[in-house]
């Protein structure tokens, strides 16, 4: 039975803490990846020797095997899950929240233009556009959503590319030819502007050519299908109440962990042992395809392991710090962009070439830990992070409570 308040309306459902923790962990992975890539400023780093060279190698390994192309997938899954929770809770009150959520997506896109002014890889604008698919699919039946989710996660474009290379789909135009490269006269490159241009020049490039390149990457890499598939998977997890009373579902998450780990290790073996035997262009497409599935199974194992770990007693401080950060994800994400672009780019301190992988890793973790502490202190006095409150207020078109009483 649904609990009721004294007025007769359904009582507000408790916040699911483990989802805030997962958001924070996804945010940590994203800032580690972006810092390693110098926020898309790809310049040769000054050579290192001795222990620093070994530390750089270790940081590269962590980046390659634990974070890159994985944290974003977790973020996408949680976005779909949060979407369902918001609409479902409003629906229990008798409110159809879909139109309001579409306005919320427009606001998210506009908020995403702020970090876009500083670097071209922002994901908020991507979510603001692709999120409309969730609104269209919200009332669809579960079997239809399961099939659509599986089709998206199978990477249909990459499958067809591999078949075309192998001569089994000759009528399929390989996706690498969908876009023409920029003309040499198109203007200065991203690296030139980020390293030596003014902030205004870089901002204009980000808003124009940078957006074209970002969407092109999402299409050619198959990331757009992964994102849509994970949006739907998150919505399904919400329907199935997967994370409700997570501590009481340890057996379920243990099984999910075992299955996803087995699948991850199997796909890793296929990619590293069998696929390299095929040195043709079709082998390259096949490696890319298997890697996408491998990343999905890794994320499933990570989520299961995190739920099992943080649902145990005895981790009060780490859980509190992570859950506080997860409640301020939007604010933390935007401020990370401002901090690191100032550190790396020419209009700021211009330290990209002197900050190797291990320094970037340590800097990302340090900034995240500082943010976690600040968020914990902030939420002792306020109900939401600054940007979260602004987004909430603009969504509802009326002032929302902010100061904690």
C-alpha cells in the first residue's frame, strides 16, 4: 500500500541513496577520462623518465581498462532511471509530468551550453536532445521496450559495418563514409584554438564546428545507439523497481555480478585472443563491436559490485560523501569543466603539455574529493546544489525551497 500524508496525498517517496552514490562514481570516472584527455586538447606531453614514466604507464592502464567509454555508459543508464522515477512519482500523485519533463530537457540543453563554451565534448546537450525519446517511449509496453533496448545495445550500425566489410551486406554503405572531412580552408583546428587562441575564439568553435564533430562522433562510434539503449534500460530498471530496497536484494545483485563478470571475461577473451587473428578491415570493425559489448558487461558488473559494497554497514563516511556529490551532479560536472579547461587551455594556465597522465589522474581525484567535501558541507544548509536548484525552479516555473530549515 502507498503511504499517505495527513492531507490524503501520497507521501513523498524516500530518496534512493545508492543511485546518488552511483551518480557520484560515474562523475568520478568522467572527470578522470576528461582530465586524461586534457578535455580534448590532444598535444604531445613532455617526456617523462624513471618513476614518473612508470606512473604514467599505470595511469594510462587505469584510463584504458577501467574508465574510458564506461563511465559515460553508467551516466546514461542513470539518466534513464532518474527520468522514470520522476515521472512515476508524479503519476502516483495524479500528475502527467511528460510535458514538464520536455521543458526540463530544453533547460538541460541550455545549461549544457555553459560548459560547451569552454570545451566541445559536453554531454548535457546530448542528453537534452536524446532525452525526448524517453518521453515518447514512457507509456510503451515493457516487451516492446525490451526488444528496442536490445536492438540499440547490439549496435546495429557497427554490426552492418562488420557484415559489409566481410562481403555479407554489399548494399550497406560503411558508416566511415557518411561524413566528408573538413576542408583544409575550414579554419583553425581545435588544438590550435585551445592551446593558443582566446577564450572567445574557442567558444565560437565549440558552438559551431565542435558540435558538428561531437554528433558525428556519436553516430560513427555507435555511442548514440548505446546511449538510447541505456536510457531505455534505465527506464526498465525503474519499472522493475530494481534499486528499491537494494540492501534486501543481495542475492539478486550477486547473481547479476557473476553473470556480467563472466560475460565481460568472455568478451575480453574474444577481443584479445580470437579477433586479432582477423587482420582485415572487417576484423577492425569486429574488434570495435566486441569492445562495445565488453564495456556494457563491465558497467553491469560495476553497478552490481557497487550496490553490494555500499549496501553494507560500516561505510558511513564514504557513502555520505558520495551520496552528497551525487545530489549535486550537475553543479559538480559544470565546475569540473571550468576548473580543468582553465588549467589546460591557453586562455588559462596552459599546463596541458606539462601535466602527464599520472598528474592528471591525481588532479582529477583531488578535485573530485574536494567537491565531495564541499557538497557534504553545502547540503547541511541547503536542500539542493546551486545548479540543481536553478534547474528545478526553472522546470516548475516557480521558486523552489532552497535553504534547509
